[in-house]
C-alpha cells in the first residue's frame, strides 16, 4: 500500500515544483524579477507576460515533458538505461531538415514571421520523421533491437555530416542553425504550446497502454514473446510514439541535450516503479528539468540570455559524471 | 503411455551460417518430466526455444493438448510457460511485480489484476519461498534469490507445459532440492515439464532424457534405462560415469587416470 501511494505522491510533488518554477519563470524577464500582481494593472506588462513569458514557460515544461517521456520510452524499448530519445536519428534528421529549409528559402536569420517559424518547425519535424523512417528501412523493420540501434547510429552520423556540409555551403545560415543546434525556448509561442500540449496528451495516454509490454520486455524479448506479446506491432507502436514525441519537441525547441537521458535516471534514483508510473514520472521530471534550465538561461547572465541547450548539457554531463563515479566506487567496493 | 504434449517434426534451426538443429523429431509426453542433456553447443537451449515457438524454425511444432484450432499467441502463452537461462534486466521491478508479469497472458491489454491473478502470484511466490521478500527489487537480490523470483514468474502463468532452461543456475543445493520438489509436485498435478540441465545427477531424477549432440538427437529414453546412460556417457566423451548409489542414479567424473 505504501509503495502504491509513493508514485502518485511523487507525481504531485513534481507537478508542485513545476507550478512553482513556472510562476517564477513567468515573473522573470529581461528587466529582472517583476511582481506578477503589479503586472495586472499594467497592460504592457500583462501583454508581455501573456504573449511571451507564459507560452515560453509552459512550452519549456511541455518540451521537457515530451523529452522525458521519450527518454523513458527509449530506455524501455532498447532495454538500455543509456538510451537517448535521439537514438533513432531524429535529432540529426531535424537539424538537416532545418538546414535544408534555410538554404532553400534563403530566409533571414532574424525573420520572426509566423510563416518562417511554422516552416522551421515543419522542416524539423519532417526531418526527424524521415530520419526515423530511414533508420527503420536500414534496420529492415523493427524485429531486431541491436540492428535498430546500429541503424540509428549510422543515420545520426551521416545526417549530421550532411548538416555540417549544408552549413558549409551557405554560411549565412550559421546563426539560425546555431540557435537550433544549441536548443532554445525563446521562439515558443501559443501555437507551439498548443501543438506540444496536444502531442503530450496523445503520447502520454498511448505510451501508458504499452507500459505492461515494456515491463515484460525488461526481462528480454524471449520472455516477452512467451507471455503472448506480439513484439513487432508493439515495437512499431513504441517507435512511432518515440518519433512523434521527440520530433515535436525538437521541432519547437531545437536540440536539447540530456533531458531525455537524465529524467528516467533521476526518477529511478528516487523511486522504483513499473513502467506505467515510470513513463509519467519521467515526463514530469523532464518538464521540471527544462523549466529549471530555462530559468537559469534567463537569469545567469541577465539581461542577456543563454540558450537553454548548453545549460541542460552541462547539468546532464555533471549528472552522468556523478553516475559514472558512483558506478566505479561500487565496482571497487565489490 | 501418456498423451503427447509437444511434438516436433523435422525441425531445423540455422543461426547465421551455423546449423544448430538438424531434422529434430521428438515427442514429449504430457504429465512427465523430460530433460534435455548434452555437451555445450549441442543445441539444447535452441531446441527448447523452438518448442516454445520463440525462434524461427524449419519444420513443425505441434501442441496436441491445446484445444483451439488455430491458437493465438495468447492461447499459447496461457498453455506454455517459459523460463530462460540467466535472464537479466527488470532490475527496478519488485519480486511481486515480476511474478505478476506471469499473468499477462490471462489479462486484457489494459485489464487490471483480478483476484485470480493475485492468488496465482501469491501461490507461486510462496512455493518458491519468495513471498517474504516480495517487495524487494530484483537488483538487490542474490543470484539464487533472483532465480527463484523468475521461477515464480514462470509458475504464476499456471500453464500446463513448463519449459525451463538451466533453472538450477545460481541455486544452492537446498534450493536445488526445493526446485526438484516443485517439479515433482507439478508433475503430480498433471503438468508437463521440459528442462535443460547441466547437473546430470539432477537430470537423472526425471522421467525421460533426451540426449543431444551436434544439433541432433542421439537418444531419447527412460532415465533408468542402461541405453540412456550409455548415450549420456558417450556424448560426454566417456568423461562421466553413471552409477547407482543409495538407490539413485548419479553422474561421477571419470578421469583418464581412473581408467
């Protein structure tokens, strides 16, 4: 009974932290910390909060939540705690998509028109989906996990090289590509929030239906198979959800490192649960991580702003380093 | 003779360029304990996996006791329980959660555990003496405890046929004896058990032995029959000797210096 209450309590705690961080995030802007109550009487301040800060903060939470969910999904699917949501090539595909769009349209890096933003998101999403499809073609379906992983690595490396070549061909796109590759939440608007919110609801609900299959898969494919699970459609469903969640997050915020990898780890270090809770808690943890990183991005060198990607990379790197050192110590202790 | 539980017809398995099984045809009787023995690389585990329908094969495997005309994966999963060798993973699941996985074939895609599921899991955990530490996580267990938790998962399926690949690995002698008692009890309930064992003395406690070498069946017969003992000694290059001590067949090492 105690264990069954722990997971909902953790979920509520993570939601509480997210709400608190969101409130602080909405209050912090380029001019520093604003009293939100004062903003109610100031139409300009209210407009800034409603049109810029609130969608950005909500969007940061949603992008983190999508990446956290994808991370737990990827680690369950590949039975590897070091699996990353970008493992099937979605990140490099999205980068190439954006690079190709920028070269083709010759769009100015400073363009902020909604058509530009929509095209950018569309190109990133399409690139991510095409890259995952290419991985699936190379691995000749979803039957073999190892083949899938290797195909994902190949696609990632090749598309990454193509992106670099594209940037080399047209140096004017470097600045825009840089903000995409570094990951940023500053372009998120209400459209992005609506899209990510919808995808998050769909993906969370559908991945939950696969949670028992992921539990069974954790004992190996033979055992899962022997329990009557038809693995090819299960894998195909999980990969589709992984591609949708990752592709959507990447298309709205660029490449944000480590959130997908670290979120399930952090959850597991706090509580051991079956996948039905692990997926949800990892998602909530991802949201909190990106919110905190976004807050740091706005605050660290204010009034200037840092891209959020390097902050998550540094935080994630430090966390992995701590994990590695604790593993070494455990092994030495054995 | 009991009715057949599993029948394989000319099954062959290739792994890469290697022929692991060649034209294997065997009959497994129901309500009997059958053991597959042979040296490393003989194809024992592959044969067991082929019987469970877990790998692609050439040939046919029949399960005459499954009544459904065209059994689905779930029908088969309810009927045949599988315990693989050295199963890793599931470190973050509790022993209870792992045992509950055995009930997947009996539950709907989204169905929650019912009274029957909980009762099957409790009984499996008690039989394997894992009930008292059901809330511990797999990663915190010793090798033997882990093996007992996994055995509970296989028992929780409540299948008519149990296929177990090296179920004694990591078990200490008292728990090996407990496993033997569990198998005898299952046979008493009319279940069919097929296992792959490296412990030949334990394997000689079964009803029937399948002796394998180089992907082929070299002999199938009663554990008490002299021909079976000779076949076992032969596939192990006569480096073991089967003797009767205290009313039990025992495998002893035979060194060249002893001959």
